[in-house]
C-alpha cells in the first residue's frame, strides 16, 4: 500500500475519497495525526499530514518514529513524501519541482533510529542511496506527464529549523554540494529504510534560500508560492498513484 506524507501546505487532501480514519498506537508514541485511508480509483492509500491537522507541529517536534512505525503497522510498503523547500541551485527557483536523489543531514537532537538489533548487533542500514530509485523514476514520469517544470536530481540539505538559515549557512550548504534546503527529510527517510519501506520525495521549491536574492525571506510570499503549487502537487500525486 502507498502512503502520502503531506508536508507544509498539504495538511488536508479533500480530493481523496476517504474510506476511514485510524488512530494508531505505536511503541514510540502518537503520530502527527490519525491515518486517513482513502481510495484513488482502484488504489487504496494512506494519507498522513506530517505537521498534524492544522499544521501544529514544527519540523523538530514531529514524531518521525511514530509516523513511520504507524505506516508500516497498517501495511504500507511505499512512502511518497511531499516537502516544501528553499532553492540553492540556480535552476531550482520558486515554483520548480525537484525529485532529490541525495541528502545531507544537518539536524541534531531528533530521535533518528529504531536502534534495531540483528543477532545482537546494531543494524547499520545501507543508506548510500537514500531514496528509492524505482519510485524516483515513477515520480519523474509523473512530473513529465503533468507537464510541470522540474529537476530530476538534487541534493537535499536537511536543517534543524524551525528558523530559516542565515545567508552564510546557505553559502556553506552550497559549498557542501546541496541544491535545496528543507527541514523534514531527516530522519524520516532513514527511518523508512530501517523499516524496509520504499521512500521517495516530491519537493516543491517555495523560495530562494536565504541570501540568494536581494530580499529577506517572508512567510507571506512563501505561503503564496506554496498555495499556488498545491494543485500541481495533487495532480502529480494522482498521476503517480495511478501508474
Ligand atoms: N529553508 C529551510 N526549509 C525550508 C525553506 C528554506 O529556505 N523553504 C521551505 N522550507
């Protein structure tokens, strides 16, 4: 079963045909919201708003472990994460979609592992390619079919937040080879891998990262770009889910 994790702006998905809702108990506590089960033509899927209903949870307070555990628990095998991000690469300005292929994790203090033991040893998962190559190709095909502006690769810098970056931090991210910056890819992607879930991300650039254009960042513009992109995000998800 496919799960969609909605990011900022995608807290609700009224276009889905809802078939049920379930509050899942996990050993790690509560997830961001009850899981919404929905149907998209013949496909059953689960929707989970990462920031909770009404966007209450900042990125560093999301219970990523509970979220991924709950999805696995109800039978999810594939996770499509949606993230709003800032653009660092000059080809990734506001309104452009990116299907990232790599991550650099700058977060700290987040519960980032289930600390699995296998035969008494810590299971160091392979994370060479953090995103599912198969799902990435399906996303790229969906964006092409939807006729949207997108980049099919990108290195995602995951910062701690909730504040946005300083200009110097963004220059450092660029020197590090990062193309986009957001706050929610980690530890979500790694936890998915620990649980054996296929995982890929659909990122929408909603602003130039701090210091890259002459203006300071303002949430009003960011939210406007996000709102403008929401129909395209949903269109892409519908195509993706029906492949
Ligand atoms: N930085 C970090 N996270 C973000 C940004 C940004 O510029 N835009 C949207 N999410």
